């Protein structure tokens, strides 16, 4: 007797109920579908768990529909070795990356890059695009948590300039001294590292919708975990770069709780503090609606990380960074909405355990 063939919904199907329409992407074939019929949706929902074709027919589905779904890559054999490999997306918590990677790949790049438009014409084109966006949905305000104890930090006298000497002296640090860092150093560092956020916010505050395109780091929310900083308790805090203040979310916090969000990497212990670069998807997707949007975001994450590290070395500290964040654990620790925000980059800043 032939063994019963079990079919299951392909784990490499990504469905996007998002603000700019809904799409279905099948990664195995590279196919996009703007929508699914009610019949197709019922069929795919049925195969969320492995079933045989006979069970599907008894449930009201037709053999022709099942065969077509297999040919399109929507259904796969549950016992196929390639199917087991595909399920690594879910077993290893990579589904989030898949959704982010494919979420806007079907969106056209609006700007006429191949045209001979003058700068003035391009400016007018961009202003009209942003104005049309705003007619449909208002640009989301920058998020600031409510009901938290606020710690106002002392502002440095001047903004930071490029420190080439610190750049040349940069070394990776993965062991940190237990010594606390001065509050003035902490305040100076976070202020220096977030200069571009304030630049973009100042440009947008004038009221001209066109200035929303000056959106450098407009998606970024900075969360810090104070470990050993003179004058501050161990705590989780949101850093407001515009008002240069901490909103204390919870305290105290242990190193083990921090490490649990980055695959239990214990090098985060010691003096200083940790930084989570959190992405506000609503603000980012409001502006960036083209196929390269996600890759641009990854580049900006690296640029922000560089600015934090550069500021750290300017002030005699060191750092280490990792993107290996468990988003659900970080969301719980930082008390952020995992539907609207994701912690995507982590940095530890502190005094090196030995002279660099």
C-alpha cells in the first residue's frame, strides 16, 4: 500500500495585510498575488496543518484546486526534505526577517529616475507625492511614552564634530570594566550620537510637508538600559533625543534579562549602558514606499550604530554591537508594541576592561 501523501501550506508564503493594500508573496517561485479569493483562502487555511488530499476533498475542496495550489507553490509535501528546510524560517524565528524583507518589494519606485526633469521639477514632483500621502493619512507623530518618570539630562555646550583621532583609535571591545561611567559622559554620548535625529525634527517642524523627506532617522526610537552610570539607577528607559531626557520605563534590570534578548550573550556585563535601536514601522513606511526601502533601513541602522560607537570612542569608552535580537523578548523588556515597532540593533557601551 502506498503511504498517504500529506500536504501543508508552504512556510515560504508571506501575506501582508498592510496599509498600502494587501499582497501574497511566494518566495519559492518569486510570484506576487495582489489578493486571494475566498475559496483559495479557505483552502490555504485548511492546510495550515498537514492533511491528505482525501481529507481536503471530504472538507469540500476540489482535487483541481489542490493540484493548482501545488503547481503554484502554495502547497508542498509535508514529508519532502526541502519542506523541512523551509520550516527553518519559523523554527529559528526568522519569519520576521522574511516579512520585513518582502513587505514592500511589489511597490514601484515613484520617482522618475530615468527622466530629464530639472531639480525644480523633481522638487515639485516630490512635494506633490508627500501632499497626496498626507491627504490619505497624517504623518505619524514621533512616539514618546506616557506616565514615566522623566530624568532631564544636562545638555553639552556644543554639538559634536567629526573626531578623526577617535575614528583611527577605534577598537572592538567585548569585555567591560565593572566601573561606572560618569553621568556627564553618558549624557554627552547619547546627545552626540543622536544629532541627526534633531536635525531632521527641526527641519520638519517648520510645517512644510516637503521637509518630511528630510527623514533621516525619523523611524528611530532609542531605548537604553542603564547598568552602571553614576547618579542613575539600573533601569530600562526611552531616550528622547529632542528634549534630551530619559523616560524611565522599569527598574531594576539584571544583566541576565538583557542577555536573554540577544541569544544570552553574556559579554554585555560591566559598567556603562546598552542601546536598542527600535524601528517605528508606521513612520518609516509612511515615507518609504519603494522596493529598496528595507535595505535602506538596514544601511541607516549601521550608520546609527557607527555614530554611537564613534561618540563612545571620542569619550574614552568602547563598544560592541549585534543584530541578533529576539524581537519578542526585546519587545517585552522594553514594553513596546510588537505590531508597530521592532528592536533591530543592539549596542553595549562601557569602559574597556583593559586599556585599548
